[in-house]
């Protein structure tokens, strides 16, 4: 698909993603929620190593989603699922119980996961114009 005569690819109107790409976004969203739940349990069970394992798993999912779909939205979808799962696990129930403890490991997991989300979304491949590596005006 050439954009000759239409201007920059970044100036083109947004198009609806294909059905396969939407299914991939939904799958990454659900996988992010699962990784958030698993990370919550692992980081509390084995404190120093479990925290590193949970953060490494989250970072791998975020950056892997970006590279698998070739866009930063591939990192945002699992981040959204991860954040929603974490927020739901933080809130206490009427009985007074919740999965997150009041220790420093829980805060490191929460804040470290947010920092990793920003880093992975920034490092993910952005939208690039089609064509060769030469300048577009030539």
C-alpha cells in the first residue's frame, strides 16, 4: 500500500483495526489481567525473588505484546489488563480482606509495574511510514 501523493502516513486518518488485530488486543488484555493476578500472588509468596519474577513476567508481556503486534498499542493492551486487575485486587472487600498486604513488596510491585509499563510502551515500535530507508521526498 503506497501513500504516494497523499502525504505522510502519520497524517492519514485512523482506520479500524482488523478483526484479527482486535482479537489479539483482547487476548493481550486478558493475558495482562492473568499476569497481574499471578504476580500479586508470587511477589507476596517469595519476597525478593518473587517480586523480581513478577516484574520480569510483566515486562516480558508488555514488551512482547508491542513487538508481536508491531505497535505501541500492543503494549498498552496488556498494561490496561494488568492495571485493572491490580486495582481490583488492591480494593478491600466488605469483610476487610484483600490480596495485597501493607508491606513494601506490594508497593514495589505496584509502582515498579507502572514504571515498566511506561518503559515498555515507550520502547515498543511506533508507527512508521511505509517505504525504503531513504528520505520520503526523493
